[in-house]
C-alpha cells in the first residue's frame, strides 16, 4: 500500500471526522499540561499541519482568527491577574497597585495590591493552556470541511449537526467577509483600520450574515429539513431509554474514573454506556428520511490522521505529571521534558500522509 501523499481529490480526501479527532487529541494533550514549552510545541505542530494541508476555501481561512483569539485570551488572563490578584504566594514583588477597599462580605477578593512575578508566571501558564485549546479548535475548523462532516453524522444527530455546522461556519464566513470588505475599502482609497474603519465594516458584515441566514433557511425548507419518518411508539421509547441511560452510565463511569475508589465499576459502566448510546442513536436514525449521496470513506490515511491525535493524547496523559506542570514557587525556568515532547511530535504525521491540496502542488 502506497501512503505517499497524492494530490487531493474528492475520492481520497481525509475524512472530516479524522481531522477533528486529530485536533481533539492535541487539545486533550494541551489540557493536561501547563508547561509553556510543551504548549508552544503543540501550537507549532497544529500550525505546521494547517499550513501544509489547508485549502483556499473560506472556512479554511479562520485559523488566524483563532490564533488572535487565543492571544487575546492570554492577555485578558494576565490583566485579570494584575487587577484582581492571585492566591499564588510570591516573593519577587514587581509593583504595588492602589488597592480598592471592599466590604467584609467580599473577604478573599481584592482589587489592586501587590503584583508578584510568581502570580504573573502562573497566569501566563494558565492563559497559554486556554489559548492552545482555542488554537487546536481553530486547526480543526481550518482543515475539516463542515459540509462533509455533516454528511457523516448518524441520522439521529442530523438536525443537531446542522445547527452545530451552521454555528461553526459563522466565524470563517465572518472572517472572509471582513477581509473582502477591508480590501474593497483600500481599493477605494478609504481607511481600513482604526475605530471608524471597523464601524463602517461592521454593518455590511451584519447585513451579509442576515442574507446568508435567509438563504440557508430557504435552502433547508426546500430540501425538506425537519421531516421525519413514522416509527412505532415502542421504538421511540426504547430510543429514549437507551440514549439517556447510556449517557447516565457514561457520566457515572467518568466520575468513577476520576475518583480514587471507582476503578472497579468505572470502566464497565463507561463501556455499557457507550454501547447503549450507540444503540439509541442507531434506533433514532430510523426517523431520518434523508439519504447519503457518495458518502465519505474512512481510509488508511484517515486512520493515520485520527490515530496520531489519539496517540499524542494518550502518551501525554501517561507522562509524568511533575514534568507537565512546572512549579512557580520557587520561581524557576521551565524545562522541556523529552518523552512528552517526542509524543507531541507524533501529531505532525498528517502533514506527511494527508493528500496535498491542489493549489500547493
């Protein structure tokens, strides 16, 4: 079997679900560490794969917006730490801000006061983790075609999936509209930056969003969206019992996995819950009257893409917790742990096995 990356076409494209599983694997790894070196490595892996394998579609241009959003979250986290303080003790005093006196019922909360290097470093680590999670989601948005992802959903989740896909495509379409309008303003000799430029671009963007909403609603109505096939009452009740019971078992089993005393019952409950939920989804799919035209295939490359993300998550979760969470008291420079770093590099596999976009060949 030849796994060298060919030119992308409709028949060999990586499954949209595989891109999301890959990105979620990176996000799970990011959620398990506050080491800024590992987080930066995760961002670099996600950015390299996006640069190597994204297309020129409008929904593929949203990665930069998610990066900027992640940086904004990081800045906000640092500002909150400076203004509202932090429970992290510190000895390296940077500045002392005027402190606002608060009533007795607000004990434990302060505005202003001492700002130490330890609390800023802690806020930086925490904000970097949130920013990395957003960037991983942005990578999935830039690589996975939302329309093809919707086609692959089970029939029972089709209506929910439509709502999710419409919500996910809002940000990429808005970014494309803003870029198009700013280019048009520059060509006309008008300022594209500043507060005035943003305000004058905002109204056309809102108008375009409303027009797309009306067009999407008309298209969904013309295609019979919302129609359901008649099913027996017993099947509907069985679907409800299986789905809710499965989700309840997964929740209880998940709590057992996190608790120290739940090792004996947690795994069987999670397995039973997943099986019940899948059976409920299969029964619920009988109400869907839609058909799939040329369904996407889950081929070897899709397995490799999804497996690389799962491998990153599993290897980072299994790593030594002390290496994943550098301390800030006493203040010390973080170190790059070898095995977790090598584990993160497994996420680069999609950049070499996924088909090449046509414009990059």
